[in-house]
C-alpha cells in the first residue's frame, strides 16, 4: 500500500522518523545524566512521568524537525515533478538536510553540557561566550566531557551527512506513484497540512509554547519534555518588555525614593555621616560559591571552614541572592548595583554606559580602583568596560608567570591572592579593589602547594575546599600588612551553583549565595535575615563609609532600609523572593508562586493573587525601569553628582 505513495512524500516521512528517534536518543541521554533528579518524585509515579515526558516531547521535537524538513521536502517535490534537474535538487536536499541536522545536533550536544551545569535547558545565554572562542575551545580541550560531546557532534554530523548524500542520490523514481494524479494532489495537500501543523506544534489550536511541557508539579519531567532547539528559538527575543516604561519608573521611584533629581528618575541624595571614613574596600567575587556549600546551610562535607568562621565574625546576609547565574551578571550587579535581566549583558554592549557604583563614586573621593582577574582581560569585555567606568588598573592573566597558569582560566586562587596582597601593599590609601576568582570553575585543577590537602576525594567538592582555604590564606597574609586594619572586605559569590534535586524550574541554589562584610575594627558581627542581593552591596558599604553621594542605582543600604523582596534572573526566567515565597516569571509569560521554604510544590499563583501581584510588580518594575535607564543613558553622573 505504501508503495503507491509518491516517493518524495515517503522520503520526507522517512527522515522525520529518523530525526524523531535521534531527538528521543538525546532526551534519553539527558535522563541518564540527570537520573538523581528523579529522587524528588514518588517511586510509583516515576515511570508514568518519564514516559509522559517522552510522549509530550515528541510534539516539541516535531516542531524543530518540520522546520528542518520543509526546504528539503519542497526540493524533493520539485525534483519529483521533474520541474528542475532532479540530480541537482536531490543533492541540494541532501545538503539542506545535513545542515539542518548538524544545527540541531549541535544544540542537543550543547544542551547536555548546559543542563548539567545550569540545571535548565539551553538559552541564548550560551552565546555570551561567542567573543571568547579561544577560551571556549581551550576549556573544551581541558574538560573530557565537553570533548566527548564535540567529537560526538562531529561523528554524528558526518555520518548523517554521508547517509543523506548516498541515500538521496540513489533515489531514481521520485515521480513514480501508484495512484491517479488527483489522489497524489490530495496526498500532497495532506502532507503540506501535516508539515505546517508540525511547525506550529498543533493542528487546530494555537502554536505550542513552553508551558505545554508541564505534565506534573515536578520540574524535571517538565524540563525533560522540552526540545532544546525549541527553547533556544523561543529565547531569541532580546529586549525586556514587561510593562510600560512610565508605570515601571513610577513604581521604581516609590520603591527606592527617587524622583527629585534630574540625573535619573531613581537617583536620590545620601547625606552621609558627620565623620565619614575613607576606608579601603576589597570585594572578593568568589566563583560559583553557592550558599549550599557552607556548613551554616547544612552542607555535611565541611568544605568551607573559613567562610563558616567568617559568618560569625562578619555582617552576614543569610538570605542573599545573586543577580543572575553567570559571572558577568555578578560583576555587573555587585560593582554597579544594577539588576541583570534575561540573558542581556551590559558589560559587552556596543555602547558602554557610564555607571556610578563603587568605582565611579569612590574615584571621585580620591580612591584608586583596580580589578583583578586570572583570565584574559578581553573576557566579558573587562578590558573595555572597566576603564570606561573609572577603574585605574586591570590585572589579568598576562600579569602572571606562564608556569603558574594551570588552565584556560589562568592561575589558581592562592596565586591570585598572593598577587593581590603584593599589589595592594604597594597602593596608596584609600583604594578599592575587586578580586574575581576562578578556581571553582571547570576545568578543575586543585593545587597541592603550601600544605593544602582537600578533605574530600571528589574533585568537584575538593575544589570548593581549596577555594575556601585560599580565602583563609589571603586574610592571614593581608592581616600582616598595614592596610588591613583600615579595610572593609566583602566576600560574595558571582553566582551560586546547581544543586539537585531541585523542586522548581528555577534552581534556587544557583542564585542563593553568601554575602559577608568583614572588618574586625569597623564592622560589628551580625546576621541579617531579610532579603538581600548583590545589588545592595555598594550602597550598604557606602553607608558604612559615611561618604555623601547620589545613589543612582537600584540598590539600597540594607542597614538603613529593608527590602520586602529581592529579585533576580536565571536566563529565561526571573524570580522575586522573600522569606517564604518565590514568584517565578518565565519568558514564555507563564508564572508561578511557591512556598519554597517548605519545598511545597503547590502553585499558589491563583490562590494568593494579592501576594503574587505584589511580587510581580516589584520584580517587573525594577527590571523595566533599569532597562529604561540604560537605554536612555541615565545610569551615570549628572550635575547633582558632579563630573
């Protein structure tokens, strides 16, 4: 019976099934890699939910497959009708199939690595590395699992391309059909209908959306159902459009108290103390140091004895959150007190804004400002962004001996801290410095110098212990220097890290971080339990210094004001959180409200509409207002601040 169907239709169906099986194979690989996520699901529900994920996933896979097939299908149809040389079109169809397949498999491979690290499907944030291709290739070479994915991609692409080439070139009877012309036309219409319905993910309803992957209250089966190429395609919208700019600015002014200065709608004057103190400030941005690493938060491995000890000697913010889940988010927000949103990267913008923040305000008060990284200064556009924003000195990978460089990210933490102590000891006070560490980032290298020995055997845990040990060593060395007694140290993670099992589709440990402000002579130890964020570090430290300034940022001095919520981003999601609830807004425009403290999986979005609306407005208004300030260049200094 099938032999009567035109061959170009049968070929299209053949490649559809082949690509569908391939997509299911990658979904199976992800399931195996993330098998421990199923531990949050009752055992009697696991099988049904996994099967449902694969079945639902076929709809999302079909969307991508039909986009891949539409051009080859048209070529095969034209070749079958002998409208153009069938040899040329069959070759062109093979090339089109090969290119579409390679593109899809590349996304599938990248998604496996992205999900393993970030706990979510791939988004456009993956392309934040596109300006640093050399670093990416070096990291792939040094990390075996990434190298395996790259080799797999090449093998699959070449194999499939060779198969398509030979298979299509052997087809000599594309026009042959065992049914009358009117039957062939009818079949063609059905085939076109099915193809375009597949591209929509639906025959008669609206186009398929990410929310259609929701099959349960457990997040991993929902994530498993999604197709990574589909998610990436849907994430291609760049701008933030959450509400009208005027509404956002009005609400942001109400939250922050701005509106009286011409420099920007959110700028407000801070009078300062009667006796200001020009203390040195050192901000240590710790790579991937999630709060879950600390014994304080229940980690049983004793990985962070130094940070746990500092939590008792510092002003410790226990409910603090990073602005995003990437290093560039942490740098931007911790230093300049502006939020991160979606996957946008202000550090790498074509037009670099001037922001106030630490370096801007302190440089106008006579501070020398430095930024220290172990990476190449071009990474994340540091070499361009920091000088534009009042940093006098950048210390990067080129400032270290080549024999000390251990991987693509440069020298280990303790070598960087040695350099920092040496450099800061040569500076004239007052100074501000940001030290961005990198050891707790793959590829993992754990030095065994100076008597360090990890307390655990697993490298991914041992490197956390090493990073913590390096901080203790840094403080011990700094304490011997004259500048130590007059310095405020801030220890904050650039972002957290994946921690499973995760109850929600936004992985809270990836944003939950420690913030510790330490200065034995100037900061009284205390635990701050209200919501806090990287965005608040600058105004809080400025309050400790007592210097008068105009706060033209979205941060608040947490010792004088208290936030009702803190908001943050995770690529294609945003969240707003207090001590009990977390509100999640997804780029697909779906939203949820959970009681995260108890791990409650019930979505309260319709049960508690007033609570949801309060958190929704707080999050969206601040983010939308921040984008307006950036795009209208209202982020820097005005006449009230001085030039």
